[in-house]
C-alpha cells in the first residue's frame, strides 16, 4: 500500500478535488511537518494529518478542516496494520 496514493485519494474524495490534488496536499503536509518524504510512517502521517494538513487545507479554502483531519487520522488508525506491513 502506497500511503501517499491511498490517503491522497481519500482526501481528494473528501474535498471534491482531483486525486493529484489530494496526493500533493499529503506530500506537502509531510514535508511541512518533517522536512522530507524519505521516511513515511504512522507517526509522521498522524502528525501531518493533525497539524500541517489542516494548514494546507485552509490555504486552499477548504472548510471543516478539523473534521477532515479527524477523519484522516481515524482512517490511518484503521489501516495501521496495512501501512506497517507495506513498510516491511
């Protein structure tokens, strides 16, 4: 499972944007949070969804950023085992 594609597509559906937009927002949020995208793990994604993603969504005029952030974190927790297995 590629987390950028999976969560980017999920985000795109939530904000009614193209899949590339969602994937890009996820990538930029991770870069904002940790400085690079070399190591993407559960903790990095969770922090990015809780912090940087909200800021990115606000910058592009998305409403309900707190709800979207919470939903992304819930999905991350639900998919945690798949994310861990894909990193092995």
